[in-house]
């Protein structure tokens, strides 16, 4: 996730910088390139780790549960496995927004969930579920969140997702 995020951040900075500099005649071309490279080089893995440490402090009030799925459908994961959802406000999924839920598939049967305890009533650290539909929705969320790679225990899991590609975005809202 760090590599993909690092690449996305650099691409965004590049595009933004090019846009801002294109309207400015005050800097010479060589000065602009030096400034652009300096900014991009400051966004390295160490910078992202420092940012992650700050973000961890923002979510330290979230509670954690593990859901064990005893289902025939298995959870998939991706190169961007952490997903944020907020069933209380579709437009606000930021780390400081009430109702935040952060999910991460740990294996084909286990899901790690961090949730806002002020908004959700749950006192269990381990939840056992047989909900096939929920697994299907979580898998669709992984497809939407993936950068380049999806991982599954069985290739047949992908067949169902590919055949229902149009429904992925539509049915995702039933999770929130």
C-alpha cells in the first residue's frame, strides 16, 4: 500500500505543480524543475511512515473486533486491502468523522474491523458470522479499492465478481 500511495502522491504533486507553474511566468524553467523535484523527493517512504504515525493517533479511539466467516464464499484481499466506510454519512469517510469503520481482510475467513464505539454497539472482540451476502459485499469492496492486484484462495471467486461487475458499485451501498 505504501508503494502505491507513494506513487499516487508523486503523480498528483507532479500534475498539480505542472498546472500551477503553467500559469506563472515568474520562475525560469530550470528553477521550476528544481523546485518540483525537491517537493517530490520529500514524499518518500519515511515521510509516509511519519504521516501514518500521526494518523494512528487520530484513530486510537476506535475499537477492534475480528469477524470469523464460516461461509462457502471466502474473503479476498488486494494490494490496497484497508477500506474505510461510514454507514452514517456516505460523503464523509475521513478518519475524524463519527461512524468510521476501517476494515482489513486478514485471511480468507477472518476480517479485522476497527469501528467507532460511540456509533456502533458491539462488545465482542470475536464475532462469528455465516453471512454469505456480507462476504460478497466485502469482496466487491476489495475490487473497488484495489490498485492492481486481487488475491483469492479460489479463482472461482473472481468469476462471480467479474460476471457481476456492474452490480459491484450498486450493491456496495447495502454494506453501509
